[in-house]
C-alpha cells in the first residue's frame, strides 16, 4: 500500500508539471511569477489568458471554477497543498484575465503556480455580491458583510437634494460591516466653530475646485452654481471569490447639464485577510469632450481624496488624524511626487490606518494634502487635458484596523510594511503563462 501511494503521488505530480488534467473535467495552466521587489502579503496578481482550455472557452466566466496552488507545494506534498481561489474577469478591452491573491510573497523569489480550471462554481465559497437601490446606491458585500457603498443619486428637484446628491462617492464600512469609516453630506464642518455642512468632503471622491474651460471656471469640488457630477450608468458590475469590480459613466456637467468631462470610473475591491478592511484600486479616465480643460486649484481643494467620518473632526485629540510618509523630514506642503501617504485616526473606540498610494504613471508635480487633523487627505496635481483627449489616473487605497498610538509608535516597522505594500502596487510580480 505504501508503494502504491508513492506511485499515485508521483503520477499526480508529473501530471501537474506537464499541465495535464488530474480530475474529471478539469484542465490546468502553469503560470510563472517574476521575483517581487519586496516582501508582501495578500497581493493581487493576474495574467491575460489568451486561450482557455478546449471545452471551457465558450462558457461564461461566471460558470468556471478555478483554484491555484504553488507548484513547489505539489513537489513537497501533493496531498496537502493549500489552494486559493481564482477568478476570470473579462475586461473592457475584451481580454480574459485570471486573478488570484498571493498569500505571501518573498522578495527576489520567483515562483510557479498551477491553475486548475473546471466547469461549475462552488456554491459554498465566499464571494463578493452587489445589493442596492436602483438610482440611489450600490452596496458591495463579501459573504454578506458590507464593504463599501457607492452613493450615486443625483436629485436636482430642490436645493436640499442638490446639496445631498451633487456628486457620486464611495463610503467604507468597518470590519463588521455596520459602522461607516467615512464622511457623507451629514455633520458640521471640520472645525468646532463651523455651523455649516461641507458637501465636498465625502468618503472616497475626486474633483477639482477650479476646472477651467472655455474662459470660465467651474467648481467640481464643492459643486455649486448648478454644476454636478452626474452618474449616468454602470458599464460593468463583476463579482466573484477574488474581486469585485464596477465601472461607471459619470458626467461632469455645467449648469445647462452639458458635460465638460465624461469620466469612466473603475473601482476594484480585492479579497483580503485580517486586519485589512479594504484594498481598493481606483482607476479613472477623464475625457475632455467639448474642448481643452485645465484642472486647477490647490491641494486642499482638488484631486483624489479620502475623508474620515465626521466624528474625527468633532472628537478630542485622541481621535485626531496623524500622518506618516515614506521617510522622515517630509514637508507635505513643499515636497512633491511622494509614493504614498498614510493616515491614522480613531473612531468608535478603535484605531484605523489608511494608506493612499500614488501610481508612478500619474501626472508629476503631485502634492499630498496630508496634514489636516480632521482626516481629509489625498493627491492633487494641475493638468491640462486637450480637446478630445483622455487622462488616465490610478490609485490604491488600503485600510486596516490596528492599535498604533497617536504619533505612530513603532513607525519604522509600520513604514516598512507600508513601503512593501506600495511596492506590490507599483512594481508587483509579473505573471507569464507557460506553454505546455
């Protein structure tokens, strides 16, 4: 019996290495990952699959189940290799991508993975799902727990509703999916003396206070004067066990409801382990549809931003926001093109960290407005967009729960983790599909 077991295991390993089917109806693909620049954890990676195995190529991706395992694990013990879920996604370009999450990545160490693909999804696996109210909001859930809420109503019937619904934004929930970590149109301004509400500080959002077009200046930050960012329609809503992705068409319109910019906003949320609450990729395409525009303003009133819940503004010093950068001595008022900025704040008796990452392909001379103790920070730049041209921007937001003291106790260790996470975003492992 022992000899038979060894023989079966050997056959199994050879079949895996050669890319042969090892279970009824299953096919396999070998993938090679390049060596990453830094140690990382829970890193999203993907490969473009040009040709799915015969028999699966014509199936909808929702009907295909995928598991991935490192090939080295098969070599050590084929019966104990721990698989992770994979997910096929068809992009707006018509390409088929295979996504999965690398549990741990060691710097300078390449690896090979085996993707086992078959017809049929597991009914019991943990997956993302959408739930919402048409025309108002769209919740993203994972295994029934709320992760985010995209607020996109645009009601111009009266001044109050205009104030509440003048721009789409993304709310984020805590680890239980019950309490909001982000600010909406409710609450007072960022300082105790303020008696008015600030409509422009809302969750995760983008805008410029001075958008110059055709000799006029438009406030696509706090809105006003009849301008709005109006959600048009969803172009994509994808879910699965690895990621959830939505793409929305958004019009940046003047008081006559004529768009100056047409935005295609894509948000991708990835499956993660504790203590991560959210890992989100934000990619947007801003097209100047009626003539050249100039994105202008200042770092406090423009760009891609995150705003903490208003209780941070109303609270005492224990909950106020503190900031950390990639090295000591950074002056966010003067230093530009920082790779990332991180913010720690208190809320509901807990402490949260938000890392805002700026992709190296984004416009240069970017400033991080990362110094307000009420918890609004983000990346700002000035840029012209020529008539008919499109500006593409990429950012990543990571949110985790922890217990760092105000002032970032143990900041060197935390800075190293934040730097590694940024490296995975900017210079993550590349994936090659190996020929069989």
